[in-house]
C-alpha cells in the first residue's frame, strides 16, 4: 500500500483529535544514559536527537509552570523485579541503581522538586503512582516525551488514554533505534490514541496558557 493509499484508508475512520484540555503535564519517559551512551546495548541515535529537542521543551514547560514528571527504569541487582520482561530483554539487566546506564542524560536532568518515578515495565503508569499524582494536580492532558517510541512511549500513550487522559506527543521529543518503527508508531498513535504535534505547536500552546 502506498503512503497516499494509507492516508486515504485511515482518513474517514481515524481522523479524530482530542487536543489539549484544561491542565497539562509533561511526562519524560526514560531519557537515561542507556540510550545515549554509545557503548550501551540500547544506544539509539534517534534518542540522542530527541533528548536535544526535549531539553528545549522542558525549559519552556518550566517557564510556563507546566509540571514535568520523569521516569527511569531501575531493576534490582538480581533482576527479580523484572519478571518475564527482563527474560525477554536480558540487556535490561544493566539498568540497576548503581549502573551509569540507569542515570538520566545530563541534558534532561530533573529540576529541583520535579517528580521522579522508578519503573520496571514499559508503561509509565504500570506499577507506579502516576495516575494518583496527575489526578491530585487536576491534570487532564499528558504531553508524552521520551523513549522508545515503539516501546515505553507507546505503552504509556495507550495507558494514558485508557485512564482518561488526553494525550499529546511532540514528535521531535520521542526517539527510537530505527526510523521505521519510530514513524510507524507515531502514525498509529496519531490515528488511534492521541495527537502527534510538532514541538513548536506544543511550546506555543504552553506560552499562550501562561
């Protein structure tokens, strides 16, 4: 199927938009050194690029008093809390608290007072207090950034809309190991689960809400 036929096939059924609601928060998913250090088995150039853009978006969000919530993957030394996930992806065993790979990339370190959640599975919502944190702050829109687009980002997008949150994904601020799964998942997210926008559109919205 050509790209034109693909767009036509989806147009009449998958063309809705949820947009922004009344209050937004930015979710920064797993921007850790595991994805930005070349010697890591999870290194991805697409994530390195996403980090550069996310740094700009986060600064804008902070200026506009939009909460930024961070997640990082951390497993116990024996990997017992990784369940079947860590059996499927043994490379995840490198993400222990003492490992450099589980630390945040310096460009997108959490600011003082920002919430940091530890997780062991793809979705930022699974096994974490994220829903309670968002509800307590009256948040109805989650701007999802991070990595990877086809993994933890997508899983978090699906859970976010399942819990009743509007979802916005700034396309420059998510990354993956390969362009094809990255683009395919952005297409699918925009068609079914949320609104994929440019980073400039999201930042403009933040500024206008100041």
